[in-house]
C-alpha cells in the first residue's frame, strides 16, 4: 500500500509548474459568500466550504489578516482518505468578479466540472495552501507539501502566510478551494472519470475540486460573520 501511494504521489508531483494556473477552482456548489468582520488589528473571515462535484466534502476555513500576515485554518471532512488534497486561495486582486462556478460549467455533461471547464469562472491561484515552503501559485501542484486527509477523510490545516499588498487589499474578493474527489468510492484516485486535462498520466479525480467557499459577496448583500 505504501509503495502504491508513493507511486501516485510521484506522478502527481511530476506535473509542470506552468500548469498550476489551470489547477484552479471549478465548483458545483452555490455561489454564497461570507463577508469578513473588522477587528481592532485586522480582518477576520469564517468561510463555509461546500461540496463540489458531489464529493461529499465539507468544512470551515478561518482566515485572519493582520497587516500582510494571513493566518489560515481549515477543518474539513468527507475528503478522500489517506490522499493529498491540493488547496488554494483563488480569485482576482484587480476587481474581476471570479467565483465558484455552478454545474452549468460542465460543458461535456459528464457530471464533473473539470479544471479547464471551470477556468473562466474561478480565476487564478493567488496562494497555494501548502504545509511548508513556497505558497505562490507555482506551488499549486506541490502535492508533497499539501495536507493529507486521515483514514476517516478528515483534514486539519493551519499556517500563517505572508501575502502581497494586493492580496491584503482584496482578500474579501477571494475564495478557498480544495481538490481531490472519489466518485466511485474506492478510497483512492483512479481513472474512473478519465484522464486529467492537466496531464494525461494523472486521473481526473486527483485534480478535480472537492469543495469551495467564498469570502465575500461581490454582488448583493451578505451578513458579516466573525472570524476565528
């Protein structure tokens, strides 16, 4: 089992960094947002992560911004057990209204919104939520530094990350996404849903999004929620 997992992990790590822009956040959940509440020293957000691609995944992300230091804490459930789950903060720092796309992004009707199908809606990676090292979009597929779900499909993550001034200024317009699904329920990433458009050596299940949550409503009004 360990050897098999090592092979899968090696294959995932082989994806060129140039493709990380494409590993963004297609979604099937509603586009509800949560607005942050100001604190004395910064801005806090509590983000509900909703399942995408019928993954069964859910969770909560807590983001606390102090100056240009962003603390991210994520507690998630229903993920693929024992597998690495790439996760990112996506969206625009220049005013474009990116968001979690809905099921209409599934252009070929196969029941999965792939990374390529979701690209026009979800925008670029701003931060790769790795466990150590680089957090730029170049680390979007650094699966060896992404958190791994436990044997029950639970995942806990916490890290404080320095961010650009642009991200600090526009954090409320961004969103959190986790990747990795198991539609056939066999407890691993396989080719049941075909090959990933990022690399034909990878299964679609390894790169498809599992959950997404918006930080702030860019259209309409929302009720502020306190952070963690």
